[in-house]
């Protein structure tokens, strides 16, 4: 309801300086210089609905885009974590193998030293049997 003329608001003025609803008396009194910017309210409502549809479509597209990005990010995080776990496992296996190899080498060296020690003792005993 127009507060000045107490008439129903029937049009919308799309002039940049106005952008307001108006009654038929306001159109004649206040908007005659830009009468070409006057739009029926149902037409303006349809225009706004179309703008809202477009905004909704953009929101849905943005949501899909960001959902895809979020999913991609989660996949990358999982891949990084999986690769790190696999690398840690491979490092542990390699270190375990090295430890086993070093322990085997130590035991082999000990056996060789003991064998050599026994050979030397036997040789010494054979050479000096008269003193023993």
C-alpha cells in the first residue's frame, strides 16, 4: 500500500536511483522522467525468480565442484598415508633383513675365529706335546 496515496502498489521502478514499488499516482508524479523503467510487479517477480533460479544453479554447481575437490583431497590424503605406511613397512623389512644378515655374519666370523683358535691350539699342542 502506498503510504502517500493509499493506493495499491502495482509497478516496480527499475531506475538505478529508485528501485522501488509504486502506485499509479506515484508513477505520474515521481517517475514520469523514466517511465521506460517501470515494470509490472508480476514481471519483476518473474525476473527475480529467474535470477534466483540462476543463483541456485550456480550454488548447486559450486557445491558439486567443491564436493569433488573435497573428495579429491580426501583421496590424496589417503594415498599419502597409504604410501607412507607402505614405505615404513619396506624400511622395517629392509632393516630387519640387514640385522639378520649382520647377525649371521657375526656368527660366521665367530665360528671362523673359534676354528682358527682350535687349529692354532692343536698345532701348538702337537708341536709342544713334550711340555704338556
